[in-house]
């Protein structure tokens, strides 16, 4: 059956529910609260938020389906063409309690404008303290999914993730990367199936990272470092992230757009991390082109 924009949106909304159920099981304590919202210019969404769990300090799984006119601001800031647009997608960010469990982000999205369509999305991992073997497991999982659809996907999308999830004013990557793709429109059916599998695989991929890190002892230095790394995450999302910009420039719901931000973060002026081996090791991996 040919996929229409509404078919795609309905499927994404169903996947949001599936992901939330799995994350609740992984956390083992907290449940998601749902916030349904409408966009005055057209469309709306459902933002599900989980807080103060066993594992997850704050997690958001957002679905949106919006439409409307392409404004002059959107054309200028987002380089969009056409007069009308339709966009739907799922966006996830999980901030764990433990510095030994990484922040993770995933999103898949579909966009139409007049006679044009494209898919975008990706998944990336931001460990506060990098363990190469754990990062390798993450990348292997992504490569397995990519290779089912196109043997060029993983290397192409990994390189794009290295370029995208980069903080130029810090001269470092946000984390250990992952995959990132945008404006892909060569095969609607294949790209849609790829996005669905990536999204449905998210809980299993993250559960492996949770299992690696949960239960490990936490020092005061490690907790301070976690809050500083969260600060870097905030810097990227507010200054460079295209999804954040699209949401704000298209008149999206600010609370849902900024659900990706952590509950707490720190900025310590000229922080002296040199005596912290785990911090030095982590910073050594925050470079483009690292293969785990």
C-alpha cells in the first residue's frame, strides 16, 4: 500500500506508544505522563515525559504532526521552498541519573512541501564517561540495521553524524556519534521502513547501554563531570540543532521543543579536569572520524 502522509503520521504515533511502554519497563519505576497539544497554525502532537525514575532522571518521547504555510522566516532560516508544508515525526531524549549511563537521542521525521518529500533522522549516544567497548556495541547495532537496507547507509550516515553532532565553539563532538540523515527522498517505501525499524530498535539499543552502566559506584567528581557534560548538550541543542530551530521558527510548542534539555546542568568557569583520568580519556574521543 502506498504510504500517504497520514499513514506515516499514524504509524509514528503508534511507535511512540510502543517505545514509551518499553522504556517504562527498562526504568522499572516511573511512568510517562502524556501532554496532548494543538498548534494554532495547524496540527499538534503528544509529548510524553518521564521523570525521577530508577534509571531515567528525565526522558521525553515526543510525537508531532504539523502543517501550515512556509513563512519567510522558515525560508530564510531553514532554506525551505514551496508555500505549504507538512511534517511529522518522533523525537526522543533520555537523561539518566547515573554518569555511567549515557544520554541518548533519536528522531525520525517525514516532511512534505508542495510536490517534494523527504525523510530525516538519526540516533546518537552521548556518554558522560566514554567506554570504547560500549560505544562499539552501539555502533555495531546501528550498522546491522543500516546494512539491511543499503550497505552504504552506515558509513554515509555515520560521517554525517560526526559532522552534525559537533560543537564548533568547543572543537569537540557531542558524544560518540551514531548516524544522521536528512533530505533523503530516493525511495519512500524503503526509507519509511528504515525509519520505523530504527525507532522500534531504540529501546533495545538503549537497554544494552543501561545494563553496562547501572549499579556502578558514583563519585562526586563523576557527578560533577556529568553535569558539565550536560551543559555541553544544552549548548549544542540551543545553538546548533536543526530540529530545535525548525520547531521554534515554525511556531511549534516551546515546552515540547525544549523537552530535550536536562533537568540540571553546570557551567564551571575554566574547570580543571586535568587530574581526572576519566575526563581526559573522554575528551580524547570527542573527535570526528573516531571508529569504535
